[in-house]
């Protein structure tokens, strides 16, 4: 099998590519030309969504300067989705913060990456989920 065939095989077997192509159903909460966001099927917290690029990029380590705008778009989308899902961060009238979420990219086997299609976790909601992932 040549390298092009190997790449095509990886793309054909990528679950997130299949979700982005509409071949596998998911609970989509955002979609535009470049990105898709949906609920994680194995949530680690009350709110756990994934943001993926529609274009297949295996890991964060595969990104370079040409991906800066895409990565920035993912980062800007995260707080909007967190707010929509009920775990946005806000400042109260007394100046104290409430709510909140965390963002996470797992990269490679030692980083805990299970699906080799770039994705950002947006995790939040009422505790006691703290420290579980």
C-alpha cells in the first residue's frame, strides 16, 4: 500500500471525519464551513463538547503557522459554546466570577489522544467532576 492509499484508509476510518461528513449521527451544536462541534459520547462532566476541524488534521503537533486562524477560531468558539451549554464564565455585580469551563487538546499516546483527528474538549458544569480528566 502506497502512502496515498494509507492516508485515504486513515481518512475512511476516522470517526470524526465520518461525523463531519454526516455519515455518523451526532448531537451537533455548531457547524460552519471549517468547524463542527458536538456532544462527547462519553462525557467526563455535565457539559462535554468537542470542537473539530472538518478537514482532517491528526494531532495538534501536525499544525503549523498555516493553521493559526483555524486554531484561533476553535479557541474563540469555545467560550461561546460553553455559554450556550450553561457553563460560561461571568463576572457578578460584586466582581466575583462564577461558572467556568476548561479547554483541552490531547496530543499523542502519552497525551491521552484516542481519536487521531484534531479536537478540542470543552468541559464544564457543576462539580464533582473536578480532576477526573
